[in-house]
């Protein structure tokens, strides 16, 4: 199976999903881990394929949005202005064709299914 794991945030957000990705990989599945560029060495060092969801310029644009720092608006803003547009650009380039269909999606935002429907990759 092809599994796409993504998370946003700090090392405390990445570590649990990295453990999940390692367990999935050890079960023989193909895993791509999508996180901020600064986690590339950590993730690739564990033998997991890495895909950054933000480059530095995209990160700065989202980080400077005042809604990201609002306690009620932070997650919707990150999803709408950051993660969803980034994933829409990234996933089709890594999972195309019949042999590359994505089988699963792991995300801390609870919106995995919604995100997949919005991407329209199959």
C-alpha cells in the first residue's frame, strides 16, 4: 500500500507520526512523510521518503498571517492557506498512474478524508 503521512508543527507534532510511519514501513508498505523542510534530515535519517509541504518562502507567508496566532483560527488558517494548497501541489507529482494510487492518508488534523476528496487524484 501507498501511505502518505503529513503533519504540521514542531518536533512534538512530528515525532508521533514518524513512529507511525516507521511501523507502517516495517509492515512492508510504501511511506512518504510530508512535513516542514527543517525535518528532512530527521525523517530521511530513518529511511523514510521525505516530501516538504512548505518551502521557506511559503512557510514565512503562512507564519506571518495574524490568524495563525489566533487560538480559534489557527488550525483552519494553516489548513486553508498552508497545508491543503501545498499537498494539492505535491501529491499528484508523487502518486500518479494506476500503480501509484494512494492507499492511505495519516494526518493530525482529523481531515484526512476531506483532504483526499479535495485533492482529486484518482
